C-alpha cells in the first residue's frame, strides 16, 4: 500500500508538472521585460490599419497575461485574413507580446493585428498604473457607494492617505473581506497629526494580526507619536463600527513622551463647546490579543479599546485584550483598563472586558497604578457594562476596581456587573471579593445646584458563575429604566444590544437583537430637599435687594436660614457677603432713624416753646428767652427742623422795640386848646386818620397804659415824641387840650 501510494503520488506529481509546464507556455508574460511593465486584468479593445481597412480586436488579460484575442471588426481580403489570423493570434498569446514574425503573404494584415494588440496592451498598462496609485477597490466614498477596501495593500494605502492630512470627513469606507496584516508592522492611521473623521465600517470582517512593535524591538513612543492603535486619533465625527481586530500584539516603550494606547484608537475627540457631549463613536467592535507598554517618562494611559476617550461613546464592544502598563518615572500615573484608560465626559455603555489587566511599576518609587477591568480613570459615564478578568498591581494603590479604578467628581458608574470570583491583587495583597470601585470622589453639583453630576455609583453588583443567566437578565432589565440619556452622546436611542449567555459560556455576551431603552434619571442624581436649604438661603439673600428699614424682616429671615445650615452647606452659600453687608447697612439706617427721631423730638419741643410766646408784651421776656435758649442748644441738624424760628426772631425784635420805647424819656406835652382832656391808651387811640388801610393779619397789639403800638405793619410807625406824631414821613401836631379839673 505504501508503494502504491508513492507511485500514485509520483504520477500525480508528474501530471501536475506537465500541466504546469503547458500552462507556463500558454501563459507567457506579456512583456519581454515583465518586471518593468504591469498590466491590468480585463478585456481591452485595440485597433490597427490592415491591408484594406481598420482591424479592431478584443484582448483579454488575466493575472497580467494575454489569455485570449478575438476579432471584433475587419474587412480584409478573406483568403489573406484566414491565412494570417490563426498563426498570429497563437504566436502572440504564446509569446506573451507582439514581438513575433508576420505571416508571409499577409504582411499588412499581420501588422494590423500587432498594432491592435499593442494598443489594447497600452490601455491595460495605463489602467494598471492607475490601479497601482488607486487606494480603494472601488466606490466614491458616499453612503450609497462607499470606498471599498479589499486587500492589505489597499488598507495600507488608506492608512497612508489619512496620515497625509486627509481626514475623510463625510466619507464612508467599508471592508468587503477579512484583511490579514500579520506580515507587516502596522503604523497607526493618522498618527498624532491627522485625526480620522470619517465612517469606517468593518461589516463584521476582521483585520487579522495587527502588530505594532515587538518584544525585541518595541514601538518607541516620543512626543511625536503619543497616540497608538489601529487609528492614532478619532476626530469628533468619526464612526468606527462592526469591526474585528484579532491577533493584536502591541509592544511599546515610552522614552521622551507619554503613551496613550488602545487597540481601536489611541485617542477619541469630542466637540469643543461646553455642554455638547457628542464625539467619536466606536460601536459593535471586538478586539483580542495583548498590549504591553513600559515607560520611563510621564503619565501613561492604556485601554483595550481606547487609550483616552473625550466625549462621544463606546457601545456594544467586547475586549479580549490582556492589558499591561508599567511606569518607572517618579510620581507618575500608570493607568490600564480593559476598555478605556481614561474616560472624560464620554459614555461607555453595554460593553464587556474579559481579560486580565495589570499595571504599576517595577521600581521602588511612588508611581500610582490605576487599574480596572473596564475604565481606569472615570470622568464620564459607565452604564450596563460587564467585567470579568483579573486585576493586579505590582505596588500598592487605592485605585483598583473592577468597574472603575477611580471615579472622579465628574464620573458616574451605573447598573454594571462584575465577576466576584475573579482574582484581584493590589501590591501583592489579595482582595477577595474584588472591589467594584477603587476610589470614588465626593459627589459634585450641577450649576443650578439641584442635581449631582459626578462622584456617583449605583447598582454595581458582583456575581458568581451560577448566577450568570440572572446577570444577563438584570442587564437587559436595566433598559426599561435606563439611567443615562445616551442621545446626549450622539447615539441613537435604539443602538444598544441585548445580553445573553451562550451554551457552555463562562461570561455574558452581546447578541444581535437591539434593545429599546427608556431613560429615567436615577434617584442618586437628585439632591435631597434637606441638602438644598442652602439654595433657599441664597435666594433669600438675593431677594433682599436695596437695603431699607422695611427689609429688616427679610434680612433677619436670611440670617436665621443661614445659621441653621450645616458647615458644609454654609460653604456653598456663594452670596453670604451680601448678607453681612445688608446687616451692616440696616444697622446704619436704624441708627440714622433713631437719631432722626431724637432730632425731630428736640425740634418739636423748641417749636412748642416758640408757639407758647403768643402775643408779645413787656412780660414776654422770660418766655422768649426760654425759647431762645432752647433753640440755641439744638444741633445744626435739629435747628434746621424748627419750622417757626421766624416767629421767635420776630418776637425778639418786637420785645426789644417795646422795651426801648418804655425806656425813652418823655417831655411834658403842651396845653391843649381843647381843654383838660388827656390822650391816653385807655380812652384814645393813636391813629392816623388819613390812613384808612385795614390792618394786616400780621399786626399784633402791644398794650400799654398810654398808647398802642402796631408791630405788624411796617409801613407806618407811631412814636410819641413831645406831642408830635410821625407817620409815613408826615408830621401831625396834635394839640392837647388841658382839661381843667375841677377841684
């Protein structure tokens, strides 16, 4: 049997050799110098001048060789054409080019055939040159007619075209087959200089054997090539979906720059405007292999999917990557995780990591290892994810957790599951069961102060193998009250896949069915009413506005509200200084009001004294003096409040004039021609009979024993001097008649 087998093998081998030799003769290369001329496959038309008319031929090329020649048009003399055609066609095909002899007797027809074939070859060569420079198999880059990548060569050309500062914004690229790149050393698409911004759809095909660096010759990271992965950086509009990258082997070393490394991409960018969380999206991707990174420089971040994600989303992804990051630079960070080294304002949802993660330092220094099966440094949002893989650090760290190594004040982690039977070793100490979160910062508030926006975790549960089915069910149940509005990150509401557990599977996995999610804000994000009292105090203080006496109750209520707060809430009252200023102003106003009342009261008392003067007589001296003394004792402010001070000064003037007239010496009057009558203040009035003007309202009587002095009328003044009366410049001589008294 062995002999028969060998004989059969020899016969088959001889037959194959003979067939190969025949094919070699039949498929001779087209050009004499085949290495210099390349021909595109296909059928190409050529024409040449025959003896009678133009000859048109179809020349078919396969694998760069002429395989067939067919007549398309000719009007040659039949006998000459039939003489030339069979031999010329066979000779050209066998020779592989037109360097053959013409047929005797049919020279013109033979030359026409050669010219037609040469023209077809020129067209083929031109297309070959064009194809050589062409990046894609076909397509124009639209959604309906995307660029198609079919070969390794095309994939490399595409990568180089992005590096050449063409970001493919608005363009669509698809794989139409698996592409094996295991024989080349991969350079990250775009590198540090040009972030890819198009749509790359793997159509569930695989890129096989991506190698970046080797154990003996690691990929050297400097400041010029920080971002490492299949893509260097994904820009804000980039979409990477339905892509598998298997057989990944990244060996990198940092010397003059920190490394940011991921299988799909080193970095992901988002929109710059505040509040807009849209950015690059990685959806339904799978990676397997390993990433090992060492650095003696700076902070370093390694993730199974992405090194550093800013905004945007990673959804429905699976990481089967062993991730390691070790740093020897003093006081630096070594961050390693199964999905993302750093998540900043972005979303990682419905994704899983199932391999081991390690990090730290081999040196005896203060490097901080931050490790997680999902996200090392969480400054964004993780939701409905699954973690199953061991964690370890070479040195001590408080930043090791299955879901997140460190949840910062802006980070959140919700409704995620982790394998509590997996191994976790921190600085050589076994942690059993593993912790879901290493360190979680205190919750931070939104700008309006009514919700918490970070420093949060909720419903992070460990499971064992026996509860795997229930774990998948719980993850699916979370879609009904989903804690994240995924549309804020540029993801469609129906984008997430359902979970399932396959037969003999040791972890939950993602199926093909899509889930319908209903967003409901988690209770943990709502600030309790008791914690919002400081907000009420802020509002009370703002409501005070311009300080008046009438605002006293409002100021007191704000003070009482503030004093009732805890010290932590008091620190949140941003306008407390306004309250203290209002209190100071109120005190000043009340003091001013008190002083004003005192001034008014003092002025009122003086006004009463002035009003009490009444009709000025010779006996009014004391009351006038009392009023004057009281007035002079007032302050300038109080004096200004005395409304009847003119009465006091008028009274003082009248009183002076009255006393002056009493003190003036008198001369005995001349005898009256009318007898003994005497003109006295009791029976006669001093008057100006020529002045018939009525008395003014201002006149006041100054009563005496012999005369009446009118103080209110300043246009006429009566003064008795030696029996002569002066009135308004007119002298009237009154002759007093001495009345002879009877004895």
